[in-house]
C-alpha cells in the first residue's frame, strides 16, 4: 500500500498551499492523478452505472472519514474525482492522502 494511504488528513487552516516542485514530487506517488486547474484529479472508468455509483459512494466514505471532501463528476461509466484544499487556497498534503486512499479502493 502507498505510504500516503496510511496517513490521515489534519486541519490546515493558516498553512500555505504546496509549491509546484512538491506537487510534482507527490503526483509521482499517486498513480493516474494529474494537476488540472489548481486541483489534482483522476478519471476512473467502470463497466456500468451501478459500479460508477458504488465507487462514488466509497469515495464519499473515504472523504467523510478524513473530513476532506472532493468534487465528484459522475456519469454512466465514469467518475472524476478532484481534490484541492479550500482552507489553504490550493493543494495540500491532504489532497494526496485522499488521492492515495481513493486509488486503494481499486486494488
């Protein structure tokens, strides 16, 4: 399991967002995620709507346990997950922790 997936999110009020170098370093640790318009995101593909919705529900469970919630775009056979940290005005370690945990749902 990815080391990031074993960590837990923490409150980050007052912290600065990550810089580009740190973001690039951590993107290498979360397979399939990319930087898009100030957030990290990944599109997951499924066989049908039932599996897409099931995955979205599992992502919601991860988000609630970590108190760090993504934007989700759900369609028949796809679910796009986007993380950014509103309290820091950009990307934080919490986004990568949750991305790693979401990736682990498919293993």
